[in-house]
């Protein structure tokens, strides 16, 4: 298993040289840690990924989950993975020491997740969902719920899920119809259908703990009537043993990719015996769920980045070893063929992948650090980082998801016909990655969230803070001659972003919400490109600080590669904002006025 | 099988209203035909597609070809399809009446292929390869070769292939090593390996006829030493019976998609008994093969358009029937959910698909008509259409291939989670379509062909002719008030294309071929967008001529839809040329100077 799926060098560059991970250990909450320990954690994560996850990456895809005897049968390694991650403390890496966790900074824990996801995304879905669901109970549930469920989840013995979607309620959660009827015993009786539930049932654990949205009988309509429940597959009976809780698995989907993890349909309360326990107060379910959802959204961005990373290294390896053709300036057929990485067009495809992958990872690690700062700082500064996370979440979810697919597609292209065949992993990455613009809120939903909510948040304060962050980077970059031109370009892009935003806000006034939001998806794309340009400039600053002093040849090559990729992003990707800005400034209402009948023929 | 996979209304709009198919019947060669007959042919093609091809579209994917007992086993319907298409005259639709064919205009025959490919692309690959291979023998082979092979191919009993690629020679055909040794009996003895041969072996026919590139012993190096041979799987023995010809199938690929058609590895002459017959003269093989290759490239563009068409109609159907959420201006949860087609973002995704699909189809039908004109006109005009086809071939192959994938991906996105599951066909289209930027010359190869060869052809004459065609459309469009603004935009884009091209030609002089061709792929993308804008303007003219007089509501809706889609293309897609032009004018040699070592870390 010699295949490379991430770069430790790049990860450490981001953590230490760009983001100064060490600074976190200056805060009391993280004072037990130091960089040496971070390095050991990362090293252990790489080893675990190589030993446990990567070897079954293709195998879990080839043997997709099937429903048999009322239970979803998954690859046998799932049980081993859950158990080893539980025992190794990887499920509790972010949990406070007081609660038995490792209290690792999110920055480091997320870097480990990146490593795991790059090795085998499907396998990590089981873990991520369990982490999120347990955290939700920990944050908002009663002590009884915590004691009953969380220890087994943290041990990797029980699976957590987020159970939101229903046949008639996907993007529109306000339409969920799963009902919860209160009983005198304190629990609720649930009845309804859930679909598209990741890891919603499988034989790799002893129990499944659904964090489920439902409406209490008589609740107000819409999202204001949604409550959150813990609904286990098996509940703890009077004698302490697990008994069935009337949660039936009615189907398992056959999917394009992401086949190592089942997505299932659930039927609740067919026998009127499905018990659920309310989390927090009634009708506050969506608010609670959004803690898990926001983290899941950033997690999707990280997963998308991970897959694109692994695909990039697979393509790079192929391009270095596969010989084909000659340089266009040396076409003599008697010369030996060159490794295809020497063709400019192949280098362009690899630079594109690297620009997307390392730009996305930089943004995601930035978000992780904001999360840490939000956790450890006092209230005013906490709010600042909270707002930055609010505005960056749809971007951090969507840019890697959308661009990751294109990056993987370019990776596949580097392999030509071999990329289309399953002798190489590219075709699997291409299939696996297509889930990301869909799950945890589609790209369209993220776009409405960004333009329709986040940009307007607190009178535009989140957007102002975002602008200040970019401005700080621009100012810092201007000190380096090699970065001045890129700083200028980012400043121009930021100015354009502000102009486009102001324009759209005036359109909202003049033409109402339909026209205002019609091109929200393009706005998100526009915003995303500028955000990644910012991250590349941040990386450029770190390179300029360290690069000139680098003694080792390998370091000099690494920094040179960073600068070429930065130039690539500004030269090839940032110009895409021009066409987007032109369209965003044109609010002719085309897609609003288009009528269904005009699609007929 | 009620599913819609193409629009007959749109096809007829292009054939009759945009391209005046009837005018072809004014030429002697096509005088036997008339529009009524064309309509009958199209109707028969739709029926055949619905009855024979569409019902096994998913089934052929789910049961992919496997190698057993030395032969590739394909879905049983392949034999029926080959036979019915042979008997129905569909393999010979373009063949002259004198040779037993239908002598249909390419415009009509290609329109039928579009219908077939939309119903089941994999199934049509068997047919298209047979048509191309037989045509190659017909054009350049001896009477003996014609008599021995072509009738059985035209009858759908024998499969034709194009056998070019080898393990060490994919994009670089100059490196093929399959050797052909002359014998005194007139045939050659072949020895070598071929890979990625579509329909290269299967049990759906009685024999396979490879049109194969190989080098005669002692041939000059490079492409100048390549010859073309007919190499059958079974040769005709002295008694007239078929005997094995020492062509062994050494493997079948497991692919991302396009699974209804096998791609195989062949081993030739393991027993020193693989006989091949030279086509035409020695060392002219690549020239001959390019007749089939050029037609195959345009065919790939048509196939890509077909798949994207079928995906568009599947997404449209879903969007019309699936209810979810409310309009952003009417968010009251007590209102019933709306069909998702009423959301502006969904309309945007559908308009994008339609803009790509109908724009691509318009270009491909345009190419078909050029081919017809080239066939029937006198030599000077013939040369004009030949040159237009030369310059448009890489565009007609690549634009639909690259954009088709994105269109299909947007179609999948319209279905949300359902798009990711195999209950709907979108996931299959997404997998199937990924082959198009690879086979018959990758996008990178097409780009070098366009900028490095076609633009330079006859001192830029092909490009001038292309410019004249666009100019004629612009002039015609300016007569309509509704089109004037789009005519202006296309004129500006054409001017930009000419400026970028001139700039790149000067770069070729100053900096040499490496820098000149470094961004050829971007140039092809740039060229492609402008070409499709031209096609939309051509459609706009037809709409403006017919639309105002349309009496039927359905026609008025159709023309309205066309105008919205035209506006979409000019409003959302054409602006993408801005960023591309900016990059193309920047020849800093980034991807030339990037070094392999800088990719290390």
C-alpha cells in the first residue's frame, strides 16, 4: 500500500507556517498541547489511515451494502474501523478532557479527519456522523440521554446519524411530517418515514442512534414546529438489554459512488412502538440540528478536498511514470517518449488540481482555526469568529465540492483511457465525489444561505469582517515584491465583490427577492474563487517568509511549487470572476421570467 | 417506455427551419429524396430507438461485458440490434444507391444517429464503428477486400473496429510497434498488442473486422511509417468457411460507464498466424485512418450531445413533477410546495442544459450539412466546406464532450439525492459521458489540432472562412430588432477571437511552439463558446422568421423557449470568454517553466 493520498509536508506547511497552530497552545484551553504532540497525532493518523482505511478503499466500493434479513450488511472492516477509532480516542479527539476526550484543537483534529477521508471517505462517514450526533446530545441533551447513548457512541460501538430528510421533505425541511406524540412516561411515540439517511442502518455496530427531526402533535407549521429527538434503533429495556425500537429499514439505495457507506430508508412506528426522547425544548429542533449541520457542511468540504487530494496524487504519480509522446519543440520520433508530466497541458491539469486542492485545504484549516478561536476567546472576539464561520460555511462546503469534482475529472483525464477504467482509482473518486454538491444542503441551498442570509447577517457585519480579513492579508502581502501584483489583483477582486454585493442588495430593494436570489449560485461561485485567491495569497506570504531561507533542496522545490500554483490560481482561475461579475451585474430576471410551458416542445 | 430522450420538434426545427434540409434535394446526388421522406426516416428512427434500444439502456449497463471462453460475452440484445439495423438499411444509410445503400444526406443520417445514441449510446457504438470501418474499406481498399468484408458488415453480421491504440502508443500514434511482415501470398503477418479497442471482440456478431494500424518491417520511423490493414478475427479459409486468424482477446476493461459496449485488449500473432491485408499503399495508413477518425470525432460530439439531451429530458421531467419548497417570495409553509421547476435556480440549471444540448446539436447538424455540401458541390466550393469541417472538427468533438458532462451533472443536481441513485438514469449518463473527452483523441489532442494545425491551415484560410460564416450570421441577425444586441455581442466575440489568435501567432514567432501551444486547451474552450453562440444566433434568426407567424400555442411556447435559451447562452455562457481571453493574452510560460521537481513535496 505504497500509494500516496496526502502530503504531510503540505499539511504541516498549512498548520505551522500559514496558520501558526502553535499559537493555540497559548490559550488555557489548549495549554496541555504542543507542536511535538500535534506531530505525533498526525503521524499516528497517517499510520492508521494507511493500515486500516486505505487497504479497503476499493474493496468497500466493489462490495456495496445490501439489505438482508432486515439489516443492512456492510463490509466486515466497518466494525473493526469503528472499534479501533473508538479505542484509539479518535472519535473523542475534540471532546473536553473532563468528559474523557483528548481536547485537541479542531485545527489538528480536522487535519486528522482530512487524512482519514483521503484514505477512504466512505469509511470515515460512519465516524463523522457518530462524532456529530454524540456532540449534539452532549450539547443539548439531558444527562440521562448522555449517559444512555454517548459512551457507547464514543467507544465506536454504536452509530450516530442525522435523520432529517423525508420523501416529501428534502431541501425543504419545513415540510417534514414525521410525528411525535407525547406519552406520560416522558418519551414520545414516533411515526413517519425518513430517506437518504447515511449509515442509517448496518451490521458494523450494535446499535444506531438517530438524531431525528420530527413534529410534536399540534406543533406550529413550518420550521418553527420542528423538534429534535433521539430515536435509537434498539432501546435499552427495563433489564438493561437492548430491545427493538420499531425502527425498520425499508430500503438501501444503490448509488453512483460513496458505496462504502449505506444510505437507507427508515420506517418509524409501523407497530406504534417507536420511542423517541426529546432533545432540549420543543420546537427548537432545527436550531440544535444546525450545530451538527454546520459542522457537517464544513466536513463535506473537507471530505471533498480529501478525495480531490488523493485523486491529485494518483494522477501525479501516473504523469511522472507514464511515457507518451514528445515535447512539441522536439518531435523527432526517434527520440524516446517523455513522461507525460513534461507536456505543458498535463502540467496545467496538475497545477489546476493542486490549486483547487491546496487552496481548499487552506480555507478549511482556516475555518478550523476560527472555530478554535471562537471556542477560546472572550465574547466579543468569539462573535467575530462566529460570524466569519457563518459566512464562510457555505463557501467552505461548496467550493471544494464543486471544484473537487472538476479537479478529479482533470485527474482522470491525465490518465487518458486508463482513467476511465477501474484498474486505477480515479474513476471511483469521480463517482464518490459527485455526492458532495448534494448532501448536507445542495449547492443551490448553500447559495441562498450565503446571499439571502449570511451576507445580510447583522447588517452586513459578517461580510465586513470577511473583507477585513482579506484586507489584512493584502496588506501583509504587499511587503513582498513577489506578491505585490497578486495583492493588487486580490484587492481589485475584493472591490468587485463589494460592488457586486451592493448592486445585488439594491436589486433586492427594487425587484424583490426572486430576482435578487436568482443568480445566488453564481454569486457563491464568484465569492468562492475570491476566497481561494485569498488563501493562496496567505500561503504566498508564508512561502516568502520561509522560502528564501530554505536550505534543503526539497524545501526549495516545495516553495517553488507553491509559488507556481499561486501564479496558476491568479492567472487561470481568478479571471473567471470577470464573466461571473458581468452576469451578476445583469439582473434581467431571465430565470424568473422563464415559464414552465416554454420548456415544452 | 414512455420516457422522452429527444425532441422531434427541436430536431425538425434545426433540420428544416435553421438548416433548410430541403435545399439538399436540389442537388442531383440527393434528388431522389424529399422532406416527406426525411420525416418518414426520422419517424422510423424514433420508433426503432424506442422499441429496440431504449428498453435495454440500463440493462446493458448493469450486465457489463465479460471475457469467457476466450470471447467477450455481451448482452443478447446486441445481436438483435446489429441484425435489425443491418436489415433495416441503417448501416448503409449514407452508402450510394449504386452500392446498395440509401444515399441519404449525412444531415438526415446523422440526425437518426443522434436519435439512436440518445436512446442507448453503447448500443450504437457497435453500429457506428461498423459503418466507419466499412466505409474505409470502400474508400481505400481493393475490390477483393470490399467483396470479402463489406457486405457482411453492412448486413450487421460482422463487426468493424478501428484498432489504433497500443500499450505504449495512445495519444502518440507514431510509437506503435505492431509489425506487419509481407509474405509472398500477398497478405502480411501481424504481431503486436492493441488496447482500448471498442467492440474489439464480442459474441453478438459472427466475425470482427479490425481496421488496424501497423508498421511494415523496415518502415520509416514515426507516423510516416504507419500502414493500414484489414485484420479479421476470423479469416475466410480456402473452403470459404471462417477460420481463426490468431487474434486473441487478452482482456476486457471494467469501465466507469459506456458499459454496454466492451473495450478490449488484443494480442496479435501469438502463433505467427495472424494475417492482415494492406489497405491502399504502404505507409499511408494514418491518412486513410483519418477519414474514419474525423468522422468518429464528430460522431463522439454527436454522442455526447445525445447523452446530454436524454439527461436533460430526464431532469426536465423530474423538475416538472417533483414538488419541493416554495418560491422565495411566498415562503408561507401553509402554502403547498411548488414543482421545483418553478425555482429560478432549477430553471437556470435546465436552461444551461438546454443551451448546451441544443447549441451543440445545432453545430453538429451544421457540420453534417457542410459534409453534404462538400460531397455535392464543385471543387472550389467543396474545398471551402472541407476547410470549415477541418477547423470545426476539434470543436464539434470537444465542446459537446466537455460541456455535456457538466450539463449532465447539472441534470443530476436537479434530482438532488435521487440523481445520485440508480433509480433514475442520471447517474448512468454521468458515468457514460465521461468517456467523450478521452476517446478518439483527448481534449488536449483536439486543442493542439485546432491551434497547432487547423488555425494555421492554408495560411489561415480555414479560420477566415469560419469568420465569414459568423459574419454572415451576424449580418442576417442584425435585421431583427430582437437579435441586434446578440449580433453585436457575437461580433465583439469574433473580433476578440481574431485578436487572441493574432496574438498567439505572434507568440509562436517570439517564444516558439511550447509557449504558443501551452494554453491550446483554453483556446479550444474559448473558440467553442463563440462557435456555440454563433449557432444560437442562427437559431435566433429562424425563430424570428417563424415565431411572429406561429399560430399554434405550442409553437409560440417553443419559440419563446428558444429565445430564453438564446438569451441564457449570451447572458451566462458567452461572458466566460472574458476570463479565457485574459489568460490567453498572458503568455508568461507558466506551465512550460513549471518543473517536475516542483510537484514534489
